[in-house]
């Protein structure tokens, strides 16, 4: 086990203080009304708010005991273990009431359903039981062991779970959590442990299969930290306890470890394609430290201790405490990065960065966003990606998902063609080429339905010092067509007086578009991943074309006199 007893760092003091505060608060109740809300209305917020508050308490009391195993900390840990083992299920209703999920083995069999959070809870409970069992009442430890068998190990071995075969974070988080729970629970010679580890291997191999040779994650930086984090936590525990390090030495692992560096637009500022909740996530400091120290991954920004996350993940907190190294050196970001597996291109300059993508519309946490792009400064977006919306029942219902702003193509900076948005599915795809360091070409006609009447559609990005030129070239099957350029903006675009077809955007950037279009600006209200409302603006510029059409968008940052003088001196 990881030894953190007596450890002192910037995070330990916060944990001790959190433990004091937790003792003052009542434990949130998991009510029947909240439990049934997802099935009845699609809402998952109320139940999950109480659920994750309970998990945060479990993690805080658990790590407080590991740091300082006093009688008071033992009593607090015993009480929260007692409460957690009384829960009707460790899974979320949003997962077992999902129409296309694994479903319940029998009506009412909530306790034996395994999802991400049931598996995480099993890992936490098993680890704390193994560490603290001599300090807990024997009646409690016997019951906890019984509940781990009933809720985690027996369901895992007796059912064939869909997530074992997914090429995304579910495979690693569920498999890794259950593998860590088994390593904590069973002795090294146990036949049950061998069976569990063999089945865990299926999930881990499928997780790795979701990555190409560049180690990029189509799910984005947050889900990289989630899935790869649990892969590494499990692999490291297996290596410590058994000497088996084959998961850590797999060829792709070092490449996957580099993804935070590759996906950085600026230090601590990441690409926000797909269901990425925020472009400035607090990535697990323990995981980043491990990736740099043991897997050779470059660091784009200095490491600082990460706090307990909002979902109260014990494994993440434990490894942040044990592994974080704030002295590791950083590496400057490259000017250009192409991630062929996910068809992303990132261009970085001193004061701005551009990200664009192709790929297909059938990926995990998919958005219909082929050809989309975002422009950012080091402090704010100019043209933005929205990332994930609020997770509700409709958000994960494929019949309704693409009516919501974030996943649909009208929530991205991609065209609306003859009134048609992009469609979902792996057949809706685009290709990305990079013929030069300053040029990116995306062919994405196949992203649109046949009703859009598109024969060919090419988007070209050309980058200069303080200018970006985007050109859409289209060929149609008919002679009368409408083509709407769409830009998603964080601030209201303002027309520049005296300059036709020009707008002032955020951070002093200006937009000039081809003449002849009719423009409209829409103020949109949506909810972020946490359910908080905010506003964005959609600029739509519509052109009427014959069988062919071309639109040019020029984004520029006016030079200051000092910048012009500097360029003249360097000429």
C-alpha cells in the first residue's frame, strides 16, 4: 500500500481542515424522490449532489485516517463506512436506468449494478478496509467484506459487462477500480484474485485499443485524466504488489502519457473539443508527476498539488498525496502539433493559438463538429468551443442529443448548408491534411446529409504572425444553394464602423468576411457541465451560391506601433 502516514505537504493541511468541517455537517441523505428523478424527469443533479457529497466525506475521512490514525479519525472512518454500506446501490440511477446500458440483472437488483462510481466506491472501501481493519470494529469489517463481495466481486465475475469492451474511459475506470479493490481485498495466492485480474485485463486491453500511435484521446483532456489515471493507478499497484509491470511497459503507455502536453494550447489551457467540461482543468498532480518522472512525458506547466475533486475520488486524492512532485521541469510547447489519430491540428503563437479538427461524428462523447475550430489568447477565447453541456437523460439519448446546443453542429463553428446541419455517425467524417507548417486542409463534405446537396467541401486554414485566413470552398449538385458560415463567440460581435463585412471580436481580434452575405447575431443561453447558465453568441452569415461557392474569413490582430517597429528591425 502507499504510505502517507505523517506526510506533510500543501494538501495534507487542507485534508485535515476538511475533515474537521465534515464532522460539523450532517451527512446528505439519498432520498427515494431523488433516486427516481432521472427515470421520471431526466434530472440527475439532486441525487448526484448528495451522492458525491457522501463520497467526498468518505475520501476525506479515509485520507485523514491514513495520514493520522487517531481514535477520532478511526471513529469517523467507521461511521462513513457504515453509512456507505447502507446505500441501496453504489451506482448512479442515470446509468442503470439508461435504455441502452447493461440494465439490472433482476428487478430491484440495484446493489449489484456496476458502473464507474460503484467500481470507484469498491476500490475506496476495499483499500480503506485493508489499511484500517485492525482499528475498526470487527462487526463492521465483516459486513464491509460481505458488501464488497455482494456489490463488486460477485457481479463482476458472474456478468459480462458492456464497459469491458469499450475503447474509452469506462473500460479503464471500472476495470482498474475493481482490479485495485481485488488487490487490496484478496491474498496474493487467491484463485479469486487471479480470475478477477484476468477479466480486468480484458477491459485494460480494450482501453488501450482506443488510442492510436500518437496517444491522443478523442474524449479530450478531462476524460484522458479519468481513464488513463485509473489505468496507471491500477498498473502501479499491481506492479508494487506482484512485480508484474506489463501494463506500465505497454508500448502505447508512454505516448498516452504525453497527451496533456500535446493537447495544450497554452500552459494549463487545453483544447475543448467534445464533452470537455473546462479548458482549464485541475489535472491530477499525482498522475502528471508519475507520467513525467516514470514515463518521460514533457510538462507544459509547473505542477502544483491538486485538491480533492468534486466527485470525491479517493484514488485520485491518494495518488496526489503520494506522487506529486512540484520540482519537475517544464518543456516549452511546440509551434505546431498534429494528432493524426483524432485529426486535430494545434497552431501556437506567442499571443494566440488555433485548434481545428476533422475526424468523424461517431466518437465517444461525440459532437457533430467536423471542421470546427477555436481561436484563443492566453487568457480568453475569441472563437470558442462550448465543451460539454449539463449531463441529463436527453444529453445521452441519441434521438434528442443533437437537438441540444453543445453536441449539435449549430453549437460549433461549422457551416449550415441548404438548411442542414452535420449528421451523427462514423460515416460522417472528414480528413485532415497539413501540407505546410502554416496550412491545414479539411475535406468534410461527408459530414453532411445528402439533402445538403454537397459534392465537395474543403476548409483551408492559413496562419500568419497575427492573422488567420479560413477559406471554405464548396461544390453542389444543384444550381441554387444557401451556405451559412457560423461562428460561436463568447462575446457579442460588433460591426466596425466604416468597414463593410467587418466585426470586432474579443481580445482586440477583428473578423472580415467575404462580401455578399446576410448576417444575424443570436444570443444563446445554455447550461454548462455543472448546470450553470451562461450566454454565448452565434454569428451566422448566409450566402446564396450557384453550383460552386467560396467564402473567406480573415481574423486579424491589429499590430501596435511597437510590434511594427520590432518587425521592421527584424526584417
